[in-house]
C-alpha cells in the first residue's frame, strides 16, 4: 500500500490501523480490517499473524509493528517491548486518554493527519498523567468487551466534551513512578532492585507501600481515588528506588503509625493491607521480591512464633521476642519481665508491655533464664560463704551484678542475682589462685586480711580479680568464698603503690613541703594571683564508700617550683632559718600568707 503510512512513535496498533483505514480506503477500521482479512482481536493482541500481515501490506519492519502493541504471552501475562507484566498492569478493561492530545490530533498539520492517535503508554496502570500537557489522564471502565478495541475515534467522547474535560483538568506533573515506567519501556536502567523484577511487580510494590505510608496501613485500598493512587505510587517509589534499605525505613514508619492507631502488636496490625496482600494473594501473580524484603523485616523487628506461616514460608526460628511472647514462653510475669528488660536497655522505658516493641530473642531468653535461676541478695551469704555486709558490697560495687543493675535496695525479682553469675564469680576467683590443700605461711582469707590491712574485702577481691597480687592460694571448692587466701603484707604493699600512683596523702605533702598539715589545708582554700587554689587534691572513694584525699604529684611539683617554705629554703642553702628570715626581711620579701594561717612562712620563689 502506497504511499507508506508508518506508525507514529508510541502509537498503538489499533490506532495505526484506524489511520490506515481512513487514509488508504476512507473506511472505518473494522471494515478495512475485514477487507484485509485481519481480525480485530489479532490487532488488539498484535500477534505474529497480524504483524506478518501488516508488515507485508505496508513494508513496515515487523519489530516496529511489535513495538506498537501489548502482546499476550500466556498465563495472564503480557509483553510490551522487552517488558513482561500481568493483566492488571495493562488495563485492557479500561479506556484511558488525554483530552488535550486527542484535540491536538485533529490538526491536519500534525503527524496524525486529522485522525485521533491512541498512545500505548496510556494503557499502563501507573501512567495517570499526560507528560506533554501535564494534566490527569481520563480513565474509565469499558462499557463492554467491544471496547477492548481501543479506537479513539469510537471510545473517546466527541470534541466538545473533550474540550470541556481539558478545561477542567488540573495541572500536575507525572509521578516518579510513572517516569520510571516510561523510561523502563525505553530500556533505560534506573534502579538495581526495581529493574530486577517485572514492571508490574515493581509498580504494585511501590503503590501499596506508598498507600500505607500516606493513608495508613489499614486504609481501604478500594476506596482510593485516581489521584490518591498516583500520590501513593510517587511516595512508594521514593522509598523503593534504593532497594531494601529504603523500604525498611518506610516499613518502620508505617509500623510506628499503626502502633499509635491500633495499640496492638504483630505484623498484621503493623502493616494491614500490605500484610494481607502478601499473606493472602488473590491471584496467581507472584508479588515479587517485595515479599522477601517485608518478610525479613518482620522477622528482624517483630516477635513471630516459630511454625508461623509467613508469606508462604514457615518460620523456622524465632529472632525477636515481645514482652508478652517471652512471658508466655517462660512463665514470668509480664510486668516483672518488662521491668528487667527496661533496666538492661532491651525495652524503652515508655513502651507498654503489649506494644509493638520487640528485642533480640537470644538476649531476652538469656535474661529470663537468669531471672528464673536467681536468688535474693539476702541469700548470697549462704551461697558464697560470706556475711551480709560483704555480699551487699560485692553487689554495690558491681563485682556481682544484679539482674537489672542499678536497682539498689529495691525488692523484686529484677533486683536479685543470678546463680550463674555467682558461680562465674567464684570461677574467676579460683582462676587467679594456686590450688593448695593447706594455706602457706602468712596466708589468710580475704575477710581476715581486710581486718589486718584496714582495707575493704571488696578492694582486696578486686586485686585478686585484676591479677595485681602474686601470692594467691585457693583451698578446696566447698569453702567457696573463704577458699581464697591472700598475703596481708603483699596487699599492704600493693595498696601503697596504687595510692602513690593516685597521689600523696596530706601528711606526705606536709613533710615534703615542710609546711604543717593545717597549713596545707589553708593552701587548698586560698587562691593565688591567678584565681586558683595554691594546692588541689582529689577525692578517692574505696569500696566501703570512705573518702580519701590525695594530692597529684604534678600539682605538688608545680607548687615546689613556684613557692618554698622558710624551713625548706634554709635547708636548701645550708643556713639557719633565722638567718634566712632576716635576710629576706631586709630585702623586703613578704610571705604569700600570714604566718598565723599556714603555721609557716612560705615565699614566692620569683621574689627571692
């Protein structure tokens, strides 16, 4: 047929045949196809017989004709160009058009030649905006099976109604999801995760995720409008374009919103229609990778019982617990259990026992096991073979940990101590010691050593656990805590060294500076010319809570560098203090503080 009338870019096979019918024979499309011995259904399907016949009649290459159609490929699947998708994506049950485009087609100067052109892209469900005129497409259900043959001269309204529709259309931009689909049909890759699945799978995942994000997980999807679905697709695409990481963030937001509305836990309450879509599929179409992403997110963030059917697979192992699920499994009271979980940081303080909060199953089960195998602090003495005071101090100083640290003297199961921790404590003690049947010379247990060296039992135990002592012996295991033997002399020496590392006592500083102890106290309370105390000390607390004062070596050395007492100055120069005093007085050198305060005369070395 000459002259050749090729299809316009993006034109449907039906539209092209309709234009050829008028151009070559001045017939309507149905009569022309009958004359050409081509069935209308074959044109709708753009099947091989139709493509071969049209290519032979027109000389247009077969691949160009195939690009104009949406072809069935079996099992309710269709193909356009290189993309495969399900029946609901191609929307053969609907009529879709842009009124502004059809009105422009009436211009004889256009490529359409005064004939309406149907665009292939209009047929796809995520395409809801005309990219050329930036207005919403008009989409309605077909009035019957006969309208599957989408000849725009027959299914679209007359020009006056098109003009009215175009005038009423609100301006809008194509959604990111629509732009993605348009570019995908052009063979352009954009997202590794979305590109790796069928176009309809990617589109539906974006739309349902977006609907849950914008309108809540428990919205009625059937009630959403044309524009709301477009907004949902845009929101879901922004979440899904980066793959599982972006989807995970969206799922967290959806679940958080659902908890506030439903105040119940579980995946169905969290994800509503998204959960139902994946758990109870209506058709045979595989939803695609979104199913595995949501499934793994649920397992990683929510309490799901083993044996549960989740999206077609049985959950083999529990990854998360909620307070109720762990309480049911262990028999512990939910309030007591939650209190302990809060204290160790597995559950936030403002979470309720029946909320959507979950935690690692292994950590929760470990805590529950320790709670069931625990004793009160008052029973520690009989278990360890020590007294009440020592037991409380071991707990208070964190050597033996409570189930919920920081509970102090408060009662209840969470304030108790696990027997496993007590056994571990004894094991660590014995691991630091040399086994003996009888204690060596001078060796005594930690309690007796405490009375000799005037140090707390807890501080001595810390030395044993830190491996700071070289002489530690252990008697048979039945003596438990009292089986550990130490050398008081070594403890005294080690404590002395540790104190020296921390700083000097007030008496040591007094002797070193040749200033009475009362004078040292005045130097701590009095400011120098820079507004700082002449001397500073640190407060050191032992296990019993007693405060000890220590002066850092660097502070004492700095004071010696800047100041000197009369007694020390005389000693440095090999003179009598009286001689040095008269010399300084004649030179007009004044002490830094009156003698009646420091009980000594102290001078600034810079004045000497």
